[in-house]
C-alpha cells in the first residue's frame, strides 16, 4: 500500500515567504507549546476554505490568536522587504476590537504597503499557495515603490 508523502514535501515549504511565516509563528509561541509541530501544522490556521468561512458569523470580534496571525503575516512581508532592499521595514497593524483597521509597512518615511482590513475574524486564505501569492503581490508592489522613491525610503 502506497502512503501519501507528508505535506512538508510540498515545494512551497522551501520558499522564503513560507519559511519566514513559520519563523513568525514560532516566535509567537513563547512557551514552546508548538515546538514539535511541522510548518504545515503551524500554518494550517491561515487556511480557511469557503466552507470554513461560511461557518463563521458575518460580524464578529477577532480573538487574540487571529490578531497575532494577522500581525505575523505583515511582519513576514516586512522581513522580506528588508531582505530585498536592505532597508529597515516597519510593519504597523492597527485594528479596532471589532476587527476593522489598517496594515501599513513603512521603509524610511515611505509607506510601501497600505491595506484596509475588514472582518479580521475571517482572516485566512483558500490555501497556502494563495497566501504566498498575496504576499508576493504585496512584496513586488513594495519593492517597486521603493525603487521609484529611493530617497524617501532612505530617510
């Protein structure tokens, strides 16, 4: 009988973004509870299928774990921006208790990521691949903005 290969055999787990997301999730675990979990298990909370979303209420307050996942996502993007352009990128996620707000990433005096966040209690992606695609879009736009305004990014 042939068994399925483990999820971590997926090449997506070798990408810089997924490696950084795994680091961010491990950093949130200050008590070491998840030390033995695989990257797939750590990042499983980011995958919310349409069926999963339909089970969540339309309006709801995000819990602390969800807020931490949102912050980890934008922290990972900031780290990859720093890695790419060698300038410090600072993420800021500001949310109301109802799950509405904004995520910014600045480099110097330049805002390179600006996302309005709504319904954060439903934050997630259809798959890890979709999450990586979204991060790649944000990263490429940020790098393009830095390339256009390098003097502001260097302040």
